């Protein structure tokens, strides 16, 4: 979900927390909370939020987003405890500027390697890999079973002329124990996506056609792997790519539980050159609909989902005279409103911001002003 002033009626002033701590989501009933995780909160632009929607099966599935409660500015536990990502083994948003690179499932943060450089990603921030030294090490992903899906958004440098490794738990060399997912056949820049598997004695390499991945722009590369059946499906930008060489399948006993590198083979070879974002491992074989939705929600968010305008009930303003001061009060729902005044209501009315500091007290907003001897004055609340 992308929030910004591009949405009708939206303003960051409406939030009671400067970091979005009062943001909440609910299912279509409006009552059942659903987990979410803020990827990046940017009050000067687009804030990206990952939301675990209950279902996506019709043309009219929807959820509610709401905010502005001063009594609920602490994010719920589910925003950080991995609840947003059931059935995932690893989710790296790659927002950090150095180690550790957080895993949103909490299981496999990247604690070692050679840190890449933070750069603009496809969602918030990503990481720039230099092609010679930088990589991330997840350690051994012990939960990796016989069915799993590897994916990442990649923006490969147009200058490359060799293998661009995305995920690998094997050394370079055909038949090496483990698996690897990469772009470009050996010593080429053919843009094919390849998946290698090996058991240390025998190996298999399956490949898409050349040109599946273009360079210098973002692409989502996905490999859905069934080790038991010795099969795999490869997708680029949510679309299945035909396997044109290799196979007919994988090595069924390839090593899956071994030290896993992101951006190189494990023998310090065949590094990635360019930017990567949203590295993930799903625990199971993602089907084509799931992969398509993962692609479209990022690449064409406004195509996959639509946003209604923000609706708010205007708060009522009350006045309290006490101790020689005039107190103006309005309810909690009026977060993001400010007090304005005018000396007359004859068109065109000139409203100006009232002086004084708005405070939150006794579960309401309040501003206290000294007596005004300039004659009649009119006041109103105005949304910021």
C-alpha cells in the first residue's frame, strides 16, 4: 500500500504520530485488524506499507486503512514480529545502510558479508552491489525444505559480461553441491535466467531464452523449485518463462541446507553488479497467480489496486472562558486540524492562523488564547 498526498484528501498532518505509529488496517468488515509492516515512512513523499490482506480472489476485495487516534500511537506487535510474512523463510527489504540487514520474518538477518551501498530501490531503498566484493550472507537457511521459491528485484548494470548471481549456496562449477539462481550464461551478457543444481557429483542447469532480463532497469526474477519432483518454474516480471535448455529437470538430491549467499557464489566468485531490492525466500512453490501479484503490486501498484479518497468527520469546536483566557477545544478525531481566525465574515474572508500552542490534554485538543480587545473575531478549525 502506497500512501502519499497523491491520494485525494490525504495529509501526513492527519497522523497523531510523526512516524505513522497510529496507522491501522482492517478487513472489509472494518473491525478485524490485519497485520502490516511499514517498509519506509516518508512524510515528504510516498510511504510504502506491506499489508497481509485476507484474500485476493475477486475484482472487489478491499481492506480499510485508518489513522489519527492520539491514544493509539504505538505500533502493534504484529508490525515487527513477522506476522505479516507467514509461510516465508526470509524477507529482506534491504532498507538498511549497513549490517545487520533485517529479515522481516526475524529468522535470517544478514549479519556478514561485504556490505553493499544503499541506493534507491524499487520499493523505498535498495542496495548497490559492485560486482567484485559486495555480497550478503544469510547463513544456513535451515527451514529450507523440498519446496521453496527464490526471488529478488534486480537492476543489472549494462556493463556486465558474465554471470550475475542472485542466490547461491554452491560454489561455481557445474555439479557443485547446492543451487544457484543467476542471470547470464557463463562469460556472456545474454540476459537468460539460469538455475543450477548439483549434488557434488552430477549437476543440472536449466535456462530461459536469451533476453529474458534486460539491463539497466528493474526486473523481478523468481524461481519456484520443487526438489522432490526435480522441477522448477522461472518467472520474469510475474510471467512464466519457457525453459529452452537444460533439464529435463533438476538434480533431485541437490543440497538445500547450506550457507546461502546473496550476490555471489560461495567460493567468492561471479559477483552481482547493479542494484537489488526485496530479496525473498518463500516456503513452498509459489503459483503463477501469486508471482504475478507480487510483481504487479510493486511495478504497477495503481493497476493492481485502487484507492478511495480519505474521508473524515469534521470535529466540533467548543469555547471555554476561564481565568481571563479563551480556551478552544476539539475532540481527538480532530488531529491535523488547526485553529484559524478572521475579523469579519464579509467575502472575501481572510482567515489567518491563530497564535498559541495546541496541546493534547484530557483526551482532547486545546489551545488557550489571551483576551482580544480588537473587536469581534471569528474562529474555525481548518484541516492541514
